[in-house]
C-alpha cells in the first residue's frame, strides 16, 4: 500500500492547487453568498417562542436550552398525561430537547413530522409554486411520511431549509455503548436515507454499523445514532472549505452528547466533512466520549491529534481509492482543514480500510473498515487491524477488549 505521507514537493503543489481552487470558488460563488441569505421564518424558532410563553398548571415552562439535567428533572416531575400533552402541544420543541426522555422525543417528532408532511401536502396544491417547487414538496412529503413511521426512532427533526434529522437504532436508554455517525457534505432530510448506494447515507451507515457491532459482540448492549442534526455544506463550495458549518455543528453535537441518557461510553464516527465537525467539537466533548474515528477526512482543524484537546482515542482511516487524498491538507486564512489525519505526523491510530472502495464505501457490509468500526464501538481495541505502516495503532491497549 502506498504510504499515507506525502513528499515536500507534492505538498507544495497541493498548496498551490488549493489556492487556485479557493480563488475559483470565491469568484464563482461569492464569499458573501453564504452570509447574506433572505430571512425565512423558522418553524422551530416559532415553536420555541410559543414554549417560552407557555405555562403548565400556572407555572412557566423551563428554558428549552437549559441543562439536560434540569430538563430531565422537570419531565420526571410530570405525570405521563402532562408529558404527552407537552409533546402534542410543542412537538418541535420537545422533539429536539436535550434532556427530555428519549421515548417522549420519538413521540413528539412523529407528531412534528406529520405536521410537516401536511405543510408539504398543501404546497403541492399551491399554484404560486413552480413545477420544481411542486416536485420538491412531493419529495419532502414522502420523506416525512417515511420518517414518521411507528418503527422509526427520530431523536431530532427540523424541517427548516434542507432539513435536519437524527435517528436512533437500538435501545438508547439501556445501551452500554453508543456510536454516533456524523456525516459530511450534501447531507439533509432528503439525502438522510437512500435506496441506491444506501451505505453512503446516514441511515445506511448507522444501520450497517449497528448490525456489525452486534455481530462483533452479540452480548454488547449497543445503540447507534445517525446524526444529521446540523446544516451540512451543499456541494464542494466555500462552505465545505471552511469551518463555518462545522462550528455550528460542533455546538449542536456536544449539546446532543450531553443530553444522552445513562452513562454509556460514546464513540464518534466522522465521515468526510463530518470529521471537521468532530475536530472542532473535540475540545468540548464530554468525558464519556471514548473514541473519535474519522474516515475520508479532509482534516480536523488541528495539526496534531494532541491539539484536538480531547482525552478520547483518535482513530483515522482512508481507502486507497478515496479521492479525498488529492485534497490539499492545509489551512490558510480559515480556508482548508489542516493536517491529514492518516499521516504519521498527525498522531492518530491509523487502521485499515480494505475493500472500502472510494470516498463513500466505508460502511459497506463486509469491508475491513466497517469491521474495525465495530471493534472500536464494542471496545475490542486489540482486534482492530492497523493500516500498513501503522502497526502500532493498538499500542497501549491490553487484553481482548477494553472499556
């Protein structure tokens, strides 16, 4: 296998190529295009305003962005009827509230999804919309109907814009180990799940990882979250070349992690631009996060794993056919994402990704990358297969498994 490290000459050429790409992006898309967009009323913001003015038994409702512990105590003090009433009255708020019981969030989000489906149904018959607008409404209506199924466990949902969503596989409250899949560019409510190339979408990634973890350790109580609850960059434009989307995503990711029930350990699986989100979030991660595994990463906004400021084990992998290896690893004036996580100088534990095939194949069943993900997720660190030239990726672990 070709070494992950690049020669100085190649790095210079990559840096020059990066600058050329940046100038083209700025000229064609405009630096201010992502900063000055027409204001649109957010359904979630409207719901939060209603919650702020709401009352229960004559008392004001707690702040929706309060600590998960405080909000957990609030819901624990209510009767089942009161909890159900709040979910029905403020579904978007309760469905996205870190600290609310997860089963109540699932119920609230089913209600919110049905309401969003009704909105799209009305848009289909809105004569003011173009044919493209009607087609978009039909797609969204179908997706919302699919996500609102009784078998779906939707942990977060926001219909605003391209949409945000997170889904749970497994029993989250009873899990001893939780894995969180953080996807990259072009992730939204419509691309959250795919029929064609399904393992390139968050739902397919999470389902595949959940099955692999159960196969790796049938006795392990695991749960996997497909977390697309941030506004990902659309395409490989300026957004993807900066950390702007990642900065907001990191805040949201850490808020979700702090609101998880129980004391389970957590592993993050960060793909492509998702690794930028995880890199920015790293310094603020709760102590329960034991592992960060990045795949196909353009960089983590750090020059070394130690610079991430986390006590979690940092893992990295890249398939030999992944085009991301041709993206220059640099950071200049906020553009680019820094050092290559699979380079020996970065200091991550580099593991093998055999048979992954390209940038979006890391979660395909039967691949070495997925098997290694599962070993990390179940704490079987000594069973992880290292990449060629990185045989020390298991260094420091003892025994067949670690917790």
